[in-house]
């Protein structure tokens, strides 16, 4: 674990109720009928009902189930979710679930702390969903892929429901108010059986003389959080200094992951950082005798053991230069962004009746109990 100059906990707003957030699951399944359907939570039913209703549509008959989770300022309609979902559905027969919590995350910039607080109740709800899914499909391989605050949300979901995830992939986990404080809300390597992380929007004085405290000029973090962490260009891709353009770097981890789905072997590396990076640190690299792979195929390459020191891998400049020539830069500056859905056509989702497909209204009470028991340890 990286050394940390930890600060006092930041006082966060009280999390919104689940009935206020109204999370959604949009299930895209090759075995389902219909192929896609959408359910809304936040009413008076139970998570068992929502899973039973989904399974009744044949959605969870595939061997692998992937949950994709967005972060701050995004919602279930954010385009990268569908670009990634389309690529995953095309790659093999697997069920993909888009977990939307826009009612708690798609807020004005000034309300970032409220969104950070809201990952707690959203995570409890998602954890309950996956617990019920595990009971119904004990042999299924369940994988969570999250961006920004969505990475930490998945971590908390895994912590509140131990054994929920076989794998969590964190795409540039959010750094603001989480690098030196509120560590109980951060993703941990123990939140899943395997946890891989891609860092793309950290910041160090060595490459940026104006490296201030997040979120002024970076939305991610360089702090290692997983079983294995990847640092393309030392975790700063591309290095930008304009505060209105930082989101391009923050979302670059998403671009890299999507590219990796159809390019097995592209992001293989046998270079590690010679030490554990943290805030304001840039560490030299060294070659090792094992080969890891960043992105979709990470679990098919080297996976560090619990005591292995080879955990922080560098993806070199030559590889990233090739990637830069092939990635589209069709992004708007700032916190909103757009990208063409260029990998497959989006499947329209059918809205199923909401009866019995909701979570209990007093979820905040359950969340407080579970947070005390599991998340704050």
C-alpha cells in the first residue's frame, strides 16, 4: 500500500435515499427475451424481486455477467457506457448490465461531495442485487467495471456483500476528497477476488509544475488501489493543464479499456514502477520477468499473489504513441463528453413493470447499519 499523508475526514452531506436516487439496471443479454430490458429501483419491493424478475426473462443464463457503472456527472444514457456495452456483447456471449445511478451522480459540479456521499447507498443497493444474483446463479462469473466514482461504488458494493465480485476493473478511480481522506470510501484490493486498475488522470510535479490538489487539475489519482495497477504514461494520459479539458484525461482509461477488448496483447508489459506511487511522486521503472496485460484481458496474464511486490505496472510511451494515433479525440472540453457509438448498434431496452422491482424505502437505515458493520472497518 502506498504511504499516505492522511488528512482529517471530510464532512460529507447525508446520502440521498434510494427512492430519491432511483437506480436503474439495463440488462443486455444474448439469452434474454427481450434482449434488453430496464428496471427501476427505489420503491417498496425488494432486491430479490428485481433479480427474480430479471432471471425470469432468461437474462442471467450466460456464464459471465458484467456490471458497468458510471461516475460523477454521468447517467445511464452516457454514451461511453453503450460503446463499451456494445463491444462486450460483440466479444463473446455474456450478459452486460448498465447500472445507472444518475439520480445521485448527475449533479452540478458544486455538488460533487453529495455525489461522493451517494455512492454509499447506491453501493448497498447494488450489493444486495448481486447477493441475490449469487444465490440464484452461484457459478456465474460476476465482474464489475466502473469509471471514476463508479470504481469506488463497486468497491463498496463488494465490501457490503462479501464474495459478490470475481473481478472489479477500476477505470481511473476518482481522486478528489479520496486521495488523503475518506479512505473508508475508497476501492480496496480485497473488494473482489481480483481487482485491476487503470490510472489515466493522476498528477505529479515532475510532469506538471502546476500540480495542485484535485479536483483543480486532476480527477483521478496515482495511489495504487488494486491487486494490480497500470500506469500508462505514468498515469497521466495525455498530460493536460487546462482545467476545462481535464476530463479528456480522466476518461482516457475508458478509451483504453474499450480498445483492449478487441486488441488482445496490445497492452502487455513487463515494466513495473520501482516503488509505490502516491501523490506528487514519479518513480523510475524496471523490467521484471513476468508479463501483465492492461485492460479486458488482464486476468489472462500475470496476476500478482497477495505478497508479490510486482503490482504497479508501467505501459510505455511507444505503446501509447500507437494508441494515440488510433483513438478518436471526439470529446467536448469539460465534464460532459460525446463519442460516436461506433462498435455496434444500440439495442433498445424494454421497460418492464415496476411492481415488485424496487428496494425498500428506508434503505438509508439499512445502509447505515451495513456501513458500520462492513465499510468502515
